[in-house]
């Protein structure tokens, strides 16, 4: 086979490889096959010495023109592939600059805050005052003034976080009853929402930190009928629907008589779930008539005044209201939870 034919076959083969090349790597492979240091055309150049001068000149010219042609085509093919790759990238990374911006996501109030504000509004509309009290309390306000003396078994009912100085994190909002009466005197209609703390094992229905809302009305002739009226008004306002309730006698040193007002669990409709500890009922509203001893401790004459009181579990109420089955979510700060409200 003569050299001319070999060269033109190589030429044709590489042209066809270039035509088929769909990647830069394929183009490079074709380039190396023809023009690389050990490429087919380079090998031919090496055999020049053996040719007659005329032949050498002719073949040399042919070889050069083929090389130049291939170089130009390789460059063109590379450029075409690069620009196609760029086009594809621009297509896939395309940004619509005219699309409306998503805008800031508005925040929302914590579900407990929402429930708290709603109840505050309700009671304010009925003439109640909203009071606040310290979260770090004295033993006197948290226990003694509420008729829970040091040796009283009721102290064991509430696992207390004690401070080194003898004070404590209030275990309930009831101390505000005494503080309110001392400050404002009777007649008094007050509520006191706030945090309470207990040193207990955390599980789906227990937190060490939770919200309560204390309520108290002290006047000349307050009866259980008043209590029931306000509790019914409260519950129907909160749940915007009929709830099933039951009243049981309950013992709390600061009320006499004392009651447990339970509501049928709204999460499982009474069937039993972790929130109601499988009982179908949730203790929501302990209440009763204010124990005369508490009035005396607050500087109020029980011969002249009496009252009712209740302690609403605000966090538990929010769970019922929104169907949350794990109390720990409220303090989690988890935005996936909080954004639902
Ligand atoms: N302080 C009680 C507790 O946290 C709840 C309570 C019960 C409050 C009866 C009251 C009441 O005002 O009358 O367990």
C-alpha cells in the first residue's frame, strides 16, 4: 500500500471519529491517535529519511496539509462540544430573575401563648385582673401560706427544685393567690398565668417546666355554683365545642371542698392514649373553694370573705386543643413544630 493511500485512510478515519465524538475525551483520543507523539501520522513522519528527495517533499507537503486540516477540525469539534456543554449548563442552572421573591416567612406566637392570651381575654372580659408572680419563690408562698406545712404529705406530691438559699422554683402558680390577696385585698377576681417547675422524669406527658393558669375569685358570698359557672364558661370558650367533663372530689390543702374536673381526652376521644395514660380522661382543672386557712394567711378574714380557686394546666390544655401527643415538643424550639401554629 503506498503512503498516499495510508495517509488518506488515516485522514478519513480520524475525520469520521471526530464526527462521531460526543465528548471532549473522544476528541482527545482521536487527536492522540493521529497527531500524538506516537500517533499514526507522527510515525509516518519518522520514516521520511528512507524516501527519495522528491517523494519526501511531496509526502511532506501532503502530511502537513492533512495535519493542518485535522488540527483545525479538532479545534472546531472541541469548541462545538464546549459550547454545547455550556448551553446545557445554562439551561439547567437557569434562574428566573423576574419570579416574585418568596418573601420573609412571618413568625407566629407559641401555641401556649396563643391559648394563654385567649383565656386572659375571656377572664378580663368578665372583670378579672391578670397578675404575675415570681418564678423563684419562697417556701412560705409556695407551701406554708397555701396550707401545706413542712411535714404535710402534700409536699411530696410535688417534686421541688430547691435553691441553695432555701428558696425554690415555684411548683405551681397558686402562690400568686396569696400575693394577689395581700397586694389588692378582697373583693378580688384574678388570674395568674405563668411557668411552674417540677423535678420529675420527663416523658410524653411530663415536663420539668410547664405553664399553668391560676384563677381565684374572693367575695362576700361565693359558692360552688359560681365555681361551676366559671369553669363551664372557660371550657366551652377554650374548645369551641362540646367537651365531656366529670367532677370528682379532689384533695388540695388550699381548697375545701376540692374537686378534680376532668375532660374526656380530645386526642383519643376517650379510647386511651399516652397523653391520658390510657385512661381516656385528662385531669385538666383542679379547683375548689378557697380554704379559710389560706385567706387567713393572706390577711383576709374568712368570716367576711370566701372564694373559689382553680389551677389550669395551660400546656396540657394546648396539647388537647391542638392534638399534640408529646409535651416535650413545646420546649423543643423545633421550627417544624412551631410553624404549624
Ligand atoms: N396548684 C395545684 C397544682 O399545681 C393546682 C390547683 C388545684 C390550683 C386546686 C388551685 C386549686 O387553685 O384550687 O397541682
